[in-house]
């Protein structure tokens, strides 16, 4: 079915792209990073490999639903439009039909992904407390030649447990945000997410369809595996190219709940970010998004076409 054809592509996309997604979010929300490699090195130095996978469990658990709904919405919407306009769901759609169906697919995603995105961004950007008790004790231990000859004394025990990260995991993050910020907190940044996903998914499906047509050999109805890989990768790059400005704003709005609030809303976030960091801030992470999008969407679309071909074969 159209919905089930989105399950495996979604899983493949998360598996391939999550570490780079973490780096992208950090670059977009934390001005201290000078570039991609600075962020990668700093994250690895502080948290090792696990630092690139913070917040992964929730996207993995929800990707099947989100991807199935997204691809399913696109296929069903396109079928209904073709049936209404041309009398048959199998009729060849126009570019406007594909664009509208892709736009609808992006809008539907927002209602499912906004809470997941909030939890993912908060976990990816929250500061990690590094406690090294043994090193600290060694530093505090007086040396024989030091100025103080008094014997070391035991420090008073802390009043409570040591400081730790605010969010202990995706579900704890969602519960904390809901308790502290209400339902609006779970949908923080959803306006930017709507603007990001609507036109980016319209670009995504339209560019994929057009590239497939160009890469289909004469006498065949669809491209070979290499053509699908190239079309899928290029479609992903084009989609992220138009999505990155709103992706930056979305990430900043969703991360803006840890400590003092900086932004009053979408427009304030755009104006403040551009005023403080210049127009280039809206394209932070663009290179990383495009580098990540190509292999991720190669995997997504080749899996998508394979599942569609299998379901067609089983239904005939």
C-alpha cells in the first residue's frame, strides 16, 4: 500500500543521516562553532561517539508512522487529484498535481513530527555535565611543598545529587516540556516547520519525478536503480536547499527553552538572528544538509521504489 511503502525508506533515512543531523542542529543553534569540523571534533572530544546519537530513540520509534503518513499522503492525494481531473488514478499527473500533493504531504507531517523535533533538538543541544571526581580530588590534594601544611579534610557532602542534564531521555524530555511549557511547548517552532516542510516536500517530489523522467531510458517506463539513486539524491539536495532558512529558525525556536528565553516568535527569531549574525545565519548548515541529503535520499527512494514494485507484484 502507499502508506506501508514509506516505512523502510524512513528507517533507512534515519540510520544514514542522524549523526550529521546532530552536527547540523548544533551548528544552527550554537554560535560558538566555527564550522562543521570544529563541531564534529568538539562533540567527539566531549561526548565521544554517543554524542552524535543523542535523541535518536524517539525518531527511530516514530519514523515508521511519520514516513508512512508522508509517502501515503502524497500517493493518495496524487491519486485523488488524477481521478478528479482525468477520470483515472493511473493517469499521468501534471507538474502542478505533483507539487500540490507534495505540499500536502509536508503539511501533514508537521502535526506528527513537531513534538518529536522538539525533543530531538533539546536533547541534541542540551549541555552535558562532565564530572571527573578522581581528577578533581587529585587537583585539590595539597602537595608536600605547597603553601598549606594542614592535612586534607573531607569536604561536606553535597545537599543533593550532582548536576546532570535536564532531560534524561526523549520521553522524559517530552514530559518535562509538557509540564513546564504546556501543549504549546510541544509544538514550539511548528510555524517554521510548516513553512519548511510545505514547500520543501513540494520541491522534493516534483524534482524526483522530473529527474526520473530525464533518466528513464527510451522505451522504458521508469529508470534503472542507478537512475533512482541519482534522482533521489538530487531531489533531497534540492529540497534541503530551499528548506534550510526555515530549518535554522525552527531549530532555534525549539532549542529556546533551556534557560532564558531569547525569541518571542518566528518573526522575532528571524529579525534577531539576522541582526546579530547577518543574513548568512539563515544558511547555517546548508552544506551539511546537502551532504547529508544526497546519501540519505538515495537510500530512501531506492527503498521506496523497491517496496512499491514488490507491492505491485503482490497485488497482480
